[in-house]
C-alpha cells in the first residue's frame, strides 16, 4: 500500500508542476498578445498621422496660394479649412493610446496641430487685415516643422 501512496504524491506533484508551467505559458501568451495589440495601435497611429499631415499640408499650400494671389476671400476659406482640419485631427488624436516610445512624437504632433489650428483661426478671422509678408514668414517657420512630419511619415512607411 505504501508504493501507491508515493505514486499518488508523485502524481500530484507532476500535475502541480504542469499546472504552474501552463499558467506561466498562459501569462507569456497574454503578454505577447498585449504587445501585438499595442504594436497595431502604434502602426494605426502612425498611418493616421501621415494621412492627417497630408491634409494639413494641403491646407497650408492653399493658404500660401491665396496669399500669393492676394485673394482675401480664398485666404478666409483656406484658413477655415485649416482650422477645421486641425480641430478634427486634434479630436481624433485623443482616440489613440500609443506606446511610451511614441509619446514624445504624439505630443509634438499635438503641438503642431494646435499651432495649425491657431494659424487657421488667425487667417480666417483676419484675412482682410493681415500683414501678408508677416504671414508668409510664419508659414515658412511652420514649414520647419517638416522634420517632425517627415519622421512620422518615415515611421509609417517602415510599418508597411
């Protein structure tokens, strides 16, 4: 009867070890799933940022064209479009929960969108009285933000 007692203890020990090993594997699988999910979210953010950047840059181009044509009606409409597109992007930006490695890029992009919104509002509401040369210089300064935009686009392309 004693050998069965040892066999029962050994069986319980093996089942216990196997169960704990399965739990560890389950935890590893869960962590891997979370990592994959976060990577997908990061990729979606980068792709969205690249697309929204294209829209914002088109708005900048339209404002620049309106300035060169000295067309205040077109400037007002282009400023409104920039403001609306920037506002929409700012709202959509809040729907992303990116990994820590993209937090700084997201913050810089938020700043860029806020500056774009402010510029769009300025152009829309003051198109009749704006100093066009000063506005052109402001647009040139904002174009320096293209490094950030290039970085976002490159990251989005790398993920494809």
